[in-house]
C-alpha cells in the first residue's frame, strides 16, 4: 500500500490568509514543508479520502491523477474536507469525458450535508436520489460506526468520531496493509477503541490541529495526539514498527516543521507534510 498526503493543514491552510503569527510568518519565509494545503489523502492512486478544496493543486504538484480514483471516502462535509464544486463537475452539463463510476462511502448525515452543498451548485441536485446518483456516476455506500464495505479490492471500516455528528474515521485495508485515517477527531471514543481492537494497523494519520499546550475545540492538540498514539501502541492496535503521522495542522501554537518534528520524534510519532508518500508495510 502507498499513502500520499495531498494536504496536511486544518481548515485555514498554512499560512492562514491574513495572518502574521510566528508560524504563518515562518511558513512564508521557509516554504517547503511548512506550506500546507487542506487535508486529504490518496491510497494507491485510486482511493481518495476527502475531496477537499485543495485536491487539484496537490494533484498538479504531486502527480496524483485523480481521474484514476474509483473510491471516495468522505470523513465529513466540513468545507475544508469537501468541495461540492469538484464533485458537481461529474454532471454531463460540465462536458466531462471518460468519467468512471465512483464508489462514495460516508455516513448518512455526511451524505445529506454533501447533498445540500451540491444543490447550491446545481439546483435540485440530491445525492439521495437515484436519478442524480446516476447522473453523477456515483455508487453510494452509507456507513455507520462498525460497518465495513468491500470497495474496489479494499475493505473499508467506518469508525465513529466525536468531532461532529456523522463524522467518521476510516480503516482502509488492501490485504497488504491496514491504515487508519483519523482526522478530524477528539479523543477516540470507547466504542471506537473497542472496534479498533480488532485491527493490527501499519499506520495512522491522526488529527494534530493545535500545537503543544493549546486547548481548542473539536480536535486534538500535540499532547493529546501523542497520548492517543501511545495508547494505540500499548493496546497493540498499532503494530510494532508501524508509523504514526500527525496531520490536519493549524497555525495555532504550532512551531515550524523542523521544531515540531523534533517534539514528535521524542514522543514516538512523525509530522506529515504535503506530498509525503509512505509505503506500507514498512517492514
Ligand atoms: Zn478539518
Ligand atoms: Zn498564523
Ligand atoms: Zn471538521
């Protein structure tokens, strides 16, 4: 399995548009790994997690041909994770050619919210109606906590997230490796931990929205992400030799990449960056 991080920022991207805080100023100056697009990931070139607003700039920069995607996993419909303007271009009105069927897995709540946003782009559009699913060439897979679906050779399992109602984390397995995409989230719920005990993961990408010492809502900060990772390792859910990456980083209290990496290394995890490709299993 190969996982490509298409974006690793929280909702505001990094640097944030009008901000001159130390992190944003460092990002303008240093560039490179400190420039972060809104979060999204690509597995093996054909499974995309979150069709966010920055997926096309990531595709251009990292040679990720999203036309090849046969599966879209949508964690939730917040605007940093779902750009209805991209999905709507599958309609014949946009004159697309060679559109392949796309399996879309998300919670029923997320599907409803995606549908509302699509209808702002195209009046009447609804993901819940067969006619529009057909026009968009989408096969819908509504998933709730604990549900698994077999999609294009992958087994995808939905895990609840207390980030927002209907938000999901996904375990993606291709028979070779298993990977947990865990943004956006707060502390993993007891039900999530119980479900995850059935897995031996090769990798996790986990929410790391706030820097050390910053207490914000709906997400994890650096200490909390480190604690969740340590817990997953202690439970054996993260296998020995598995890799743990922080993603969905905002500017709040966040030092630049090099400094943040040092902090993370000392606590047994790594900081992801846009364009990072990880091969699994790592050994
Ligand atoms: Zn987010
Ligand atoms: Zn800032
Ligand atoms: Zn969110």
